[in-house]
C-alpha cells in the first residue's frame, strides 16, 4: 500500500514533508493552530473493487478465536484518543453520499464504543471530514478500482500540557458510481477511526469491497483496543 499512500498524499494537494510517516507541517500552517502542535501524523488507506483473483491469505475463520481483533493503524496505537467524534460533510457532498455515510455512522454509534455527532469543530476535539473525490485509474489498470480513501490524522502536543486529537477524513471516489455504497463508507470511516486492513473476509476492513456493512466481532474488538470498552449509558 506504500505507493498508494504516497500517491494520495500528492493527490490531496498536501505539501507536507514526509519522513518515516511523520509529517512536519509548514510553519505558516502551524501558526493557524492556537495551541502549538508538536507533531502531526497521518495514515490514509483505500478500499478497492477488483475483478481479479485476490491472492492474499484471506481467511473466513481466522478471526473467530476469542479476542481476535482487527489491527489498528500504528499511529493510533497507545494514544489516548477520546471516543467522541464530530463529523461534517465537505461542501458539494451529494445527498446520496451523505446517505451512505449516515448509515455507516449509525453502525459505529450502535457499538457504543465511539460516538459520532454532527458538527464542525477545530482544535483539540476529534473530527472526521466526509466527502468525495474523483480519480480515474490509469489506462490498463482499470481491473482494480480505488473506491475510497480514509484515515486518521493525529495532532499531538507534548510537554507541560499533553493533548491529542484525530482530525480524520473519509472520502468516496465518485469517479466510479459503485463507490457510493454503505460498505465503502463503513470501511473508510473505519480507517478514519484508526482501524487498519484485515485479512479476514468477515471484517469491514478487508481491503476489497465485498458489500460488507456490519462489523465483525474482531472489528469491534479492534475499536475497543483503541477506545476502550463501550459506555453503558450511551
Ligand atoms: Zn482500506
């Protein structure tokens, strides 16, 4: 996925300097944040649709063992992220896209492990920007379509006051109409929340779109590993 990651950084128009997956923000951008961010790390990954035979070691029963969990992106490991997220749609997001994202949000809220609420926010609160982009696959490579992209962006302040927030994104590649689906939206929000790809066919984080819209027990365990147990009151 390295090359895709590199491509996406370029695609998003970012001017970050990437070193070992640690991103240094330019000083003029830094000044727009009031509280002095010491570090920002990003992890973006995509889901694809494919008509070729996928030869990964996919397994339908690997994750049935007690305690099996979907992996998390390394940049969210051992971070004390709040389970409260605000989300908003980028300008121009169609009703069809909003609808599939709203279905995906309901799936995550039903776990009680995270809580996604509509709202714009800046600063040290978690936020997910939802939207779309358009990317055609290069000629001759149309047998594997990129349907979406998503991932966390961790802002951290260390020192006297330690703070952390995830300003994540999840986007559907509307160049291909089949990207506007609940399964792709759920996968990309999974990335935004910090989940990484799974080799399990049951997982929402399997890297090929299979129309999956429900979280596996391993996916739920993966969320718990990042955010802790579900709140009983929510
Ligand atoms: Zn993915």
